[in-house]
């Protein structure tokens, strides 16, 4: 995917997910002039092995870390939905929230987790976020009679998104060169200090660099992020 979209919506289940999976792409696109909104679906209040911290206190820490990370990436807007970590559901409430975000932003591209991994374990919030985002993009945000109150009462016009990029997929068909934005991605991931489990900056950098190596040699690209791409008629 060589072209830079003008408007991008990133839908992330937990703090740190999007930064790890697509932070390099986001930073690259912003550097090329894209406008990006992050939608953080849960509060991240379960992601710890520390028995001495409460979910409420952890949520505050993790949402603050996400705010720090998007600032590093240059993201223009962060929206917090505040669902409890681990309790996302494929229901009308969540779908409507995402349709509202899509109609507000009117993105060219939406980035979110792959909902259909078969052979690798995947957090239920990741699966549900990917599925609900897909349904929100098509058909719900497209048709004014889906959640008609958003159109009637909030003045949010229907929107046809051109492309979804699923991160964390087992079947990538699209790569984006993040060689020039890898350092920014690394800093954004490192902002999630509560999730580092004692890892130092160098260890984090080495891990991210290793994960970003192209799966096929000889491409001429040093570091990439990989996605499964779905295009819609607009």
C-alpha cells in the first residue's frame, strides 16, 4: 500500500495494542499529512500481574500511557470509550459507538485487529473489536437507516470507508514500509511502562525491530508492518 490516506481511524481494544501492531504505519502516514483519530475501546484495567493494584488505578495509568503514546506518534485525537477490559460484546451499543466514530471521521482507511485468527491465541476483546469494527464499516456506517438516530438526531451522514487493514493477521497480503518511522513506533510502545514487565528500553527496541523484519528477504525494505486488506466499493 503505497498511497497515504487523508483520514484514518484506528480502533484499538486496549492501550498499547495499536501502537505495537500499527504504530509505525500511523507515524509514517501522519508524517505524510494524514489526520488520525484513535478510538480506545477498553480501559485496560486487567492487564497486570501485580496483585497490589486495583483495576481502577491501573485503568488510569494505562489510559494516561495511551495518551502519551499517541502524542509521540503525532495522533491528533484520542477518544476513550471506557469499556471494562475483557468485557467487550458484539452488541448494538458497541457497534453504534463505532458507527458514530466512522461517520464523524469519515475515514479513507480503518485499522483494527484481525477478528478471524484460527491457529494463534487471540484475546476476546481483539476478536470482538475486529468483528464489530468490520460490521460498523460495512454495512452499518454506510446506510442511514442503520442507527437512524445518528443521522436523524446527531446529523451524522452515512459514510463509505474504502479500506480496512487488519493487524495481527495470519494471512497478510499488504505490507507498509516503516523503516523511517520505526524509532517513533518504538518510543510510543515504550510509553506503556506498566506493560513492560521490567524490560529495558534496549530490550523493547530489539524486540520491535525483530518483529518488523520482512518475512521475505530481498525486498529492499528494512522494516515493515503487515496487514490483511479489505477494500469496499465507494
